[in-house]
């Protein structure tokens, strides 16, 4: 880690290297002075203390940060939220397969609303309906164009609660895969965001009635 500030490295891939909190704390001591643009730390054992140390030292040049599957919880959500607000070049963040929960998603959304983020992955974080609502509210007022919300326990009630916000976002892609959406919630898809290019509703029991709602949304968007 000590040599990083003296290199021209722009991309550092450390995916699945059994790196723990101590390793990240060591890395964070020098990473701030690098010119890194992409840092992939997914599938390690960083934990909240490692994330907090990293958030306080990320280089200004950082564009993409992968922290998926790292045992991240509510404890470091505030620091991540602050990072969202302060990292002016950060555009892509992967936090999938962690343990943020609804409260963690709520804290993230505070920073998301004031960020320059364009892509956010919070798949498999148990954020539920309340966490989803907070993220959608933040997405309405920021640059976010791609959201992965897969497998988060989102139900019809959660989707219906953000019906108006969903249609007004600038999202180009959203992944609802493996949630609990049926044809009741699928009525939200009758009015899609004007910018939407990818809608993933795979493995949700929407049935034929839900498909009718999606078809209506497709027809409506094609006429605009």
C-alpha cells in the first residue's frame, strides 16, 4: 500500500482476496494520495470499521467503488452517505449483498439526494418497503440513472407507495428481480419513467394481469 501514491495506477481490482478490516485500514493510509478511479473490493471481509476508514480517505479522483458482499451494516451507513455527498467524481457504487437494512437505506438516501451518483446497487440488503421508499425519494432529486434493488423484500404496498415518484425519476434502468411484487403492485408500471430503457421484474409473481400493466406502460412510453 505504501507505494500506491507513487504509481500511475487508475484501476485496482482486489475482488475476493480475503481482505479484512485491518488490511483496509492499512490501505486507507495511502489511498487518499493516489489517482485511483476504480476500486473493486467486493467479496472480502472488510466490515463496517474497514468501510469507515476507507470512506474518510478515498481519493478525489475515485469514480467507481465496489463494496459488495462485505458484511456492511447500518453502522457504516452514515459514513457512506457522507461519502456520496463529498466525493465529487464518484458515479458508481456497488453495495449489493450486504446487511444495510431499512435504517441503513434511509441513511444512505440522505447522501444520495445530494450526490452525483449515477449507478447504485443495493441488491440483497433487506431494505424492505421503507428503505425502498427512502431511496426512491432521493432518486427523484438526483442524477441516479440505474438502480439495482433486487431481492429486498419489496412488496406491492412498497411499490404502490412510490407510484408517483417512480414515474417522475430519471432512471434508465431498474432491477426489481426476486421481490414480492404481484399484479396489484404491477399497476405502477402502467406509467413508466420517460427515460426508462431497462425494466427487470424477473421472478416476481405478477401473472397475466401484471403483464397487462407493463404492456400499458410500454404503449404509453412509446407514444411520447
